[in-house]
C-alpha cells in the first residue's frame, strides 16, 4: 500500500468499492506482510491490466484529494 495509507485494511475496502477490484491484505499471510497487498493472477492478462489501470486511477484521484 502507498506510504500515505495509515490503515491498509480500510484502504483495501476503499479500493474495492472505488474500483470493483478485490485485493487481499498481506497480513493474512503473516505479520511481515502487514504493509503489503496480495493480488491473485487467476485471470487473463487483459483483465489484470484493466484492474491495474482502475487501481492506478483510483490512487491518483485519492492523492489529488490529499494534496
């Protein structure tokens, strides 16, 4: 998650509702994953690129609001 994100779990929910892309918090794989996210690669390359683009646009919009 970006360094500006204080609560990764809350951020993941915001990403889900803002982009309709589900990502998993890394902490479910252990304490070392607390600041990370996990993304499943069980789709086509095109769908993965689409999801990546949605998340990228979402993060850009959120950064503009913070600044």
